[in-house]
């Protein structure tokens, strides 16, 4: 059975095919999220849901995904990456079928969680497969650029495909898109992707896994339900306390383990720590952006799902164009330029909505969408490349899973926080307060703040000092692994 190191013997054509198969998994996961956003108003109407209910259809998925990604990455390193990847494809496809049959909101949320269990085995494991297939740094950066371009493809195709399906067949059909892609990826993986494992994978960490679930679950619940139950209600205070205790317990427990679920030593590398913060900020901004835009275009402007998708196309198209450019830029010049471009663009877009009400004019709305698309298109490649570069290849699954987890945590918090802020503003509107545009201004300021975080953290963690910390961290990790190998 090929090991991780055997990947270098693959022909160029075989490596390209493996990249294409891995990108298929990313496509169905990313497409699922963008399609779902366009379908939210139709789902809300049929299932009689409020804003919180719509938040849960998104966050039930991202929450489970974020909770299980690191477990999936380490498990794949231990029992086989292809095996876990194929299991994820099967579960995700089954979950999609169940979602299309959901009779009510509660069932849909539960089936979205089934999807998420499968999804947790796809992206981080696929990235681990790519990392072990493309071993030369520049070639790997270009491969990751292609990977990032798939996100752009999903964002471009998602609103259009979702709009067509919702308007012609109904929102349930959006989950059918995953079936042919998932089945094709499953067959191709079985035939063409070699099995690989880490030489010395990490042992399971059930306590750490439970603490992660407790932290993310309680925090998300508190944020989403606080507008309706009250920020100082006993229930919200209890869940907030659980989140704080789970975080403290996670840090204390993981520091004492020899092989933790979350290796805190990774965070001694400033670029790796920065990539984590940037991933949370960027994907929180994206999730909030899609959530607000979908509701505005359909609820305020009255567009159907297809026309709402067409309005969001400029943003998606720029993601598609800029992602491979960013990948090449990262491969040739490092992550700094891409991160600075991304931070500036996302901040400017948020400010256009928050301070200048960009959505009230067709021209400024398109400009703001284009600018945000440029920013998000540039941000994905440096996150991924920084997360896996410099780390021992034997732990590629864990390192990639931390980056993927950061993205999902950002998406979860983005929908939770933006939805909570919007719900509070709309509650005020119901009693004579501001309408949607005014009610959403605080949410847009949060998105602008996320963009500013990308800019500042990207600038600080991509310079000479930061690169030095990455080199020292990699050397320390490799030294520890060498010592452990000698003991064995």
C-alpha cells in the first residue's frame, strides 16, 4: 500500500486527476452552502421558520462540521485517507437525499447534521491527499490555487443553479445536485486515488473532541437564541458559561497530552496562528455577506431566487477569477500580497454597505459585490498554503483540519452573530424602528471589521519575523518527531 512518501512517484497526469477528484468533493460541499443561501426564503415560507430557524439550517451543518474536522483529519492519517474520504462521500450523498425529503424544519436540521458528518471527512482529508501528492512547494501552491478556484466556481454556479431549481422545481431539488457529483467522485476515488497513512498518526483524543463539541455547540446556541430569549436570561448565561469552561478545559487538557487533538505547538508559528485568525475572520465575513445579501435581495427588493442569484454573480465571478491568481502569487511571492489585497477589499466592501448604504443603488451594489469577490478570491489560497507549509507531512491531515475547522468556525459564528444582530434590528423595526437597510448596518460594520482583521493580522504574520517563528516551529516539531521515532 503506498505511503505518504510514495506520492512523489505518481506521474503528472495522475496527480492532476487526483487533484480533480479532490476538487469534486470541495465542489459539492461549497455548492451546497451557496445554493442553500439562495433557497432560504423559500424554505422559510414552506417550513414556517423565523430568522433563527434559517440560521440553524446553516449552522447545524457548519457546527457539526467544525466539531468533527480535526477528528476526521487525524483518523484519516491513522486508518487511511482514501478510506475516510470515500466514507465521507457516501455519508454526504445519503444526507443530501434525506434533506430533500425533510418533512419539517426539525428534520431538515437533523439531516443537515448527517450531511455534515460526511462533509467533515471530505475537505481536510482531500487537502491532506493533495499535500501528500504535490510535494514541491510551488507546484503545491498552484494546486491549492486550483482548489481555491473551485470555491469560486461553486459561488458562481450556486446562486444560478439554486435559483433555477428553486423557481422551477422547488427548494428540495437543490440537494439533488450533490448526487451525481458525489457518486462520480466515489467511483473515481476507488479507481485512481492511492491509499496513504501517516507513518506515526496521532492517537484518538475523545476528551478533547467532547470539549470542542461543547465549546462550539454552546457558544453557537447562545448567540443564535439570545435575541429571542434575552442576553441575560438564565438559559443563555448557562450556555455561555459552558462555552467559557469548555474553552478553558480544552486549553489546559490539550497542553498536557502527548498527542492532543489540537496540537497547540502549531500555534507557536505566527503564520499558522495568523492563518487561523484570518480563516475565522474571512469566512465569518463571507457567511454574513451571503446571509444578508440573500434576505435583502429577495425580501426587500422582491426578486425571485434566480434573479437574486444573478445579482450576486459579480461577486462570485471575481472569486473565480482571483483565486487561481492568488494561488500563483502565493507560490511565487509568498502570502503577504494576497492577504493585504484581501483585507483591503473586504474592508472596503463592508464599509460601502455600512456607511454608504451600497444596496440602495444598483451601481454601488454591484461595485460592493465585485470588491468583496476580489477580497474573498484572494484570501483562500494563503490560508491553506500557510496552514500546511512548514508542518511535518506526517501530520498533514491534522494541520489541514485545523485550517478547515477555522473556516467552519468562522462561517458558524458569522451566521450566528450577523443573524442575531439582524434579528435584534428587525425586532426594533417591528415596533416602529429602522427598516432592513438600517437594521443591517451594525451587521455590515461587523463584516468590515472582519476584513480589517484579515488586513492587520495578514500584515503582522507574513513578514520576516513571522517566517522565522514558522521555521523554528517546524524544526522543533521535526526534532520531537525524530526523537519519538527513535523511541519506537
